[in-house]
């Protein structure tokens, strides 16, 4: 992959997960997509939403997202100056009226030419950088993991030190923000309009802190052009995201999109330099776990045909770490990390 330099050369290892048939060998075109009232949609994914950018398979897009909070709330906090809120954020909240049912401001959609239902979109997350010097955490009434115990609206605007890569979330409590990630990376559904809140087979609000720079995400395509959107940027989050939100902020990501016609997937999967990642998503956490384990077995027996299902089930138990991705989006998430190092 000559277009990938420095630390991203390790993406070559992705060929060990799936044979990269059909991957482009011509130099990739690069694009930039900024959030404006004309390039965002708020709170939903929609099959017939028109693309704000069209790219070829193999192209690279630098995409910026905005924080999903009304600017007046940030201003009223007095924690940061009004100039810290980008003008595009003020324009979006002052102009875009078509919103919901979810709360997230999503940049996109991006059409990847040639992607069709039944294909897989390979999304190489080449880089992720914080775009703001502040973020926020919000607890909404009767939501989160303990809805009856926290019935009041609560907001905290949190300054971010981008140079030190830290954020002081409470007096004397400093959290690293060195592994930012997009909480939402999703494709258009197969029909209709769906909320940006619950994740699903389209990806969406997965809130998976392991989908950071250097990771490749694979998602099944359900609509022509795939129609990728991203947002819900997180400076830091624990597995579970239990109070409803992370340190929500604005972010700039660099993605390479590749249409894979040689792959078929039911659920999103991913890969890092050291692990393969499977996911389970369901309103019931037990069912989400079952899906993740089945995905582990299906992946292992497909990748290593010499393994029986019983052996794959054993490996899932003795070597795979399953994390509670999040429990606050309606549809709960489990993701399993399969270590590459155990396969000789």
C-alpha cells in the first residue's frame, strides 16, 4: 500500500485477515469534508439521503465532526470562551431543523462509488485527532445504567489540554485523552429512516473505544453507495459508557474506503495490528454476548478451516477477551478481542 506512510504501513497486515482481492493499486485521491449545515444530518440515518461527497473505492477522506451540544449551553457554562465554539457549530444548530429521533450531529453521508447491497465496506481509520479544546459529559433524566437514581439533567463542560493529551474531569481527577475515537461510524440502512441512537448491522452508535486510529472496520453494505457518516466524537470513554456519555467533543478523522466484493458479513467486524475484533449487538446484553461468541466461532472456523466448531468455542473461552462496549444506547454492545499472537 504505497500511499500509507509511517505507522500506517502496518495496515498491510490486514491482508492476513481477508485476502485483499480487488484493492486499488492506483494512487488514492484525497478529500476533505467539514461540518456545515449542508454537510451534516442530525439524529438519523436515512436510505435516500443524498450524499454530500462522492468518492472512488480506495480514496481517502479527512472528515471533521462537531460536538452534539447546543452552543448556548457551552457559552452559559463559562468554562471556555465563546470563541472556543466553532462558527460551523453555531451555524448548524441555528439552521438545521430536520432533527431526530436521535441527538447526534453526523458529518456525511459519503457515497463510495460501486458499493452495493451485499458488499462489505472496508474502512481504514488512518488517523484521529481532537478538533476542540473542550468536551462535555451529560446525564439525562432517567437514562444511563442507573436511570432511577439519577433523575435530573446534569452537564459538565470539560477543558481539554490537547498538548498534554489530558482532561481534568473533576477536581484532582485527570483523564488521558490520547486514544480518541468516533462513537458513530455508520452506513445507510436497507430502508427508511432510523435513529442515530441504537447501533446495529449498519454500525452507527457503536461507542467502541477500541475503534481507534490504526484500526480497520468492516461493515456490511445495505444501500447503494454505502453512504458513510461519522460523528459522536469521544476524547475518552470507559468500556460501558455507563452514565450515557463519554467526554463528547469534536474530532478530525482520516479514513480510507475500499469496496470489498469478495467478503460477506452479517455484523460489523474490525482488526487491529494485534487482534481481530467481533461484535454482538442486541437490546439484551446476554443476547449480545451470544452473538459475539457465535461471530467468534464463525470467524475462526472460516479463517482456520482446520479448526472444528468445538475447538473454536474452546478458543473463545480460553483466549478471547469480551468487553461490554456500551450499555446505554438501547441496543447494548459486546465486542470480543481475538489475539493474533496465539496462532502459529
